[in-house]
C-alpha cells in the first residue's frame, strides 16, 4: 500500500481518466482541520491522484490550492463529496467519498438505454446538483455519463456527479500551449468548441447530450474524428429518434440550443424533467399529461448564469479555426480546438480520418516538455492524442490494473506494494424496460398506454467482459507449509522401524495383560498365577526349550 500524505494509503486502482487515476484508499489517521471531512482511521475513501503533467504544472498547483475551498464546500446529495485535497511534493490528490457502483457510461454500455421516464428522473437529479453548484458559482464543464457515479441506495440508483473543478484544473496555459485538447468532444458545447466565453449553460448543453444518450444509447453527434464531432456541435441540428416522446424531446432540444442564452437554467431543467416524467407515466392523469406537453413554458433560461473564471473575453480572434469555427483559447483546455495555424483550411486536411474514433473519448494532455510537431511529415498532435485516448479508454473500460511503470507513484521506490487482487463482482439484474418498445422500433407516443413505471433498480455491474489490456495480476503463491522438524535428525538407518517394533511390542503386552485380567482365560488354562508370573513362566519355559534344543543339537553333533 502506498501512502498519500500521512493520512491515506492507496489500496487498489479503480480506474483511470484523462486527468488522473482514481484509487480505493484507506484513511490512516484523522485528517487535519484543513479537510472538509476529517474521517476516521480505517475508513475507505476514493482518491484521485492527478496526472504528473498536471502536478508538475505550477499553474495547476496554484489553481488547485486556490480552489481548495470551492471544491471542499460543494455539498449536495447528488454530488460526490470532496473530503480533502492533498499536495505532497509533486503529487496532487483529491480525497472523495467512495461510491460503490459503476459510472453511468459503463452502466449504459452494459444495460442499454433507459426508458424516457427513468432517463428524465435520473437527469433531473443531475440537474439538481448543477443548480446547487451554479448557485455557488461553480461550473462543471465536463458533464458526461462517465462523471456520474451510480450509488446503490436500497436497491435503487442514486446518481452522484463527480469531477467538479477538474476540467478547470486541467485548463492550464502550460498544458494547452502544445496544441492540445483536454475534454470530451461528444459533450462539448458550441461556445466551448469555439473557445468563446463559457457560462453555466455549457453544463446544460452537456446534460442535454447526456439525456439524449440515456434514451438512445449514443450521443447525438458522432463522426469519424473528434474535429468532425466538434463541427457538428457548431452547426448540425440533433436528429430526433422516434422513441423519444414529444415532451422529452422538447427538453432535449432546448438544452441543445446553439445559443447558450436559450438553454434552460439547471433549476428549470430539473423541474421540467420531473413534469415530463410524471406526464409520460402510465398512470398519468390528464392534467399531468397536459403539464408535460406544455413543458416548454417551464424551461426559462438562467437570467444570471455563472461564468467560467478566466473565460470572459478569452477568445483570441487572430487564431481562427478551420471553417471559421472559432478561436484557439489557451485557457480553455476542456473545450478548445487546436490552433492549426492553417487559417481557414479544411479540418480534414489537418486531421486525416483514420477509421472511426470514439466521440466520447477524452483527449489526454500532452506533456508540456514534449516538443510540438512541426514538420509536414510529422503526425498531427491530434492523431497521437486520438490513439492515446482510445488506448486509455480501453483500459478504463476494463478497470485494468495499472502497469506499474505508468503509475506516477511508482517513481518513489519506498512506495512499492504488492499488486492487489481483483474484487469479484456480481452480475446485474436485468433492468426492466419501462413502457417503451426497444430502441430503434417506430413507436407512437401514448403515455396512457404505458405499463406502470417501476423505479429504476440498480444491481452491481458484471465483471469486465475482457481481460485487462495490461499484464494480468499474478496468482498469489500458496503459503508454504512450515518445515517439519525431523524426529530422526541424525538420520540413523532403521531407527524409525525400531521405534515401530517397540511400540507394537508394548501394545501387545498391554493388550495381553488386559485380556488376562478381564477375560476368563485363566479359568480355561487352569492357573491362578498373575499375568507377569505366568509371562515369566512362559518365558522361562521357552528359554529352557531353546537351551535344550541347542544342547541337544550340540551333543548330537558331538556324537
Ligand atoms: N468517488 C469515487 N468512488 C468510486 N469510484 C470512482 C470515484 N470517482 C471515480 N471513480 C471511478 O474511477 C474511474 C476513473 O475516474 P475518472 O474520473 O478519472 O475517469 P473519467 O471520468 O473517465 O475521466 P476524466 O478524468 O477524463 O473525467 C471511473 O471508472 C469511475 O467510475
């Protein structure tokens, strides 16, 4: 086990994201007054150890310390609580509550799309969390299913939003100056893709994309490359699948407006989604159905959206993106297209299509000391990033164990530990499909005819479908039996046999005595002698007989 600060011990990696690795950890001792939650020794927590690139960036460290109070004070039933922040040498770590359960991305992949009602209720809780953080002036900026953890709560799913502030930490000029993109293209709002000033409305856009994905199984904008996905955010209208009922589509469409001022506030989004959920249920009254159909009236925008610090007016109009998509903003790591220096060149010319990339993949940061590619023959930084993102995602999906060589803590020789063993997981129960036909089938929206919606049930996720990409953990050696001490240390030949013979003689003598004393044997023989006396007699007779024999044979031979 590896220590983090003096208070925590890392036990087992839970997964790895673009910004760091999350570990299951144990509290060694109660944290100091600077922690939001002091915790108890022995308590289990989750610790996100930020990547070296982040920890080595002075700007990130400064921001980490500056935002300490913001992260620690964010408390809401639908937000993963940050308990402590650790800065130790070149290690930055966030200590969080441990959530036992999969993230929404994984849950969706393993269980398929949600019913409209379940998706609306789940997203309403995420919107509650956003409303609370926006009221506190904190914008998430990286809302996506992978950042929603599903906690089992009495057999029901309880969504918890995590990674608040991480996008902002990663948003360092030191990291972004190397033409990189830190973020998740599938969930980036148009203003983010363009590097324009961002507000809390980017989270509403992310919530809209997520809601779409929950009911259809995939985000609305895909493409052969991340750049293509970003361009769709800027110019394409989302296509409405026939499985999405009218009121829910109204909400999604409003969240996905290109103009951030037309998106609802988080609070209104939560209210609107609950109204929709009631209206699409089988037992919906006509009043509830009517309320759901009029949901548009509830989706008023936020009159004073929270702004992302450092974003206002950050766009540099001289750095124009392909197709006039926007400007390169070195401060907008999660939402910045690379400055290609190609003016209005075709985006496909700077990012050749190499098969289908995963639009949900995350662009990992490029180490700041890596020289930017310059030559025309060099692969564009995006190609490397896409490849790395795919590798990273594969590893995260299978919850692989870290290659020790990639572990940032591995550099410290005193922190080497035994490799942890994987925890067996139970298979999930099949989630009932709720009222709506399977995805992809045409369907009329008729809420009255829907079967009763059951609350979403959550069961632990099944084991990962494939072996970890990295080296599998070795089977532990069975403990050796302690060596037996030999009873014959000098190895005298036959000693063991002699012991056996002696033991047998003793047994026979004792058994004979018992028979002599307890059985009517004496009466049958006709003697009143004791056992030992009789034994001595027999012994004497036998000795005499042997003596006679030997003397007889001796005299015989002498004749
Ligand atoms: N508090 C927590 N409790 C339990 N597991 C967690 C916790 N936080 C994160 N995880 C798990 O750790 C894994 C990695 O999390 P992380 O946030 O680093 O990944 P990500 O969201 O995919 O990446 P990114 O850093 O790009 O947002 C995920 O599988 C997630 O389920």
